[in-house]
C-alpha cells in the first residue's frame, strides 16, 4: 500500500488542522495505522495510533486530549484532527502502516508516507 499524507500548513497557536493519509495500491483496512512526527533536530516521535477496526486508539502524552486519530476504511483514509495547536507541535508529520501487534507502542511500522509540514507560530 502506498500512503500519502496531506493537510499540513501554518497555523497560529490555539488553532486547528486536520491531516489526512490516503492509501492507494491496497486496502488501508489490512493495517493498523499511526501518525508520527519529527521536529528539526529531534528524533521521530510516535503521536497516535489506531487499530485495524478503529476500536482502539492510543496517543502520546504530549497530544492526548488535543489530537484525535480516526480512519474511514471505506475511503481508504486516516485522519489526525489537531486542536489547540502549540508551537511545540511544529514538525513534519508522517503516516505509517503496520501489521504488527505492537502498533500501540509505535513499533513495527514499515510502510511510510511522505511527510507533511505543520508549523505553529506563537
């Protein structure tokens, strides 16, 4: 499956953005999905993950309560709704897919989309 992330942009602190991750050449429903981000000069961080059927999701402490991950398998698309954005959310955001049972720990993701830049100014 090929993944493409979109929806990034420049926002003021406190604003909202919704990222999308669309799959082609395969079905998103075969994978657990996740969002990761990498700020300049920092390691990649697992932001959120969602199970195959969307019954279970998980978030990093840094975004819990502000971000919501969701998916629509019929549309082959995953989303990340980001609210109350903070300057520290500035990063390149990547979507990824895995069949690993350790998805909820941010592990085993081996299918990556290109990133989309999110910039939050204060």
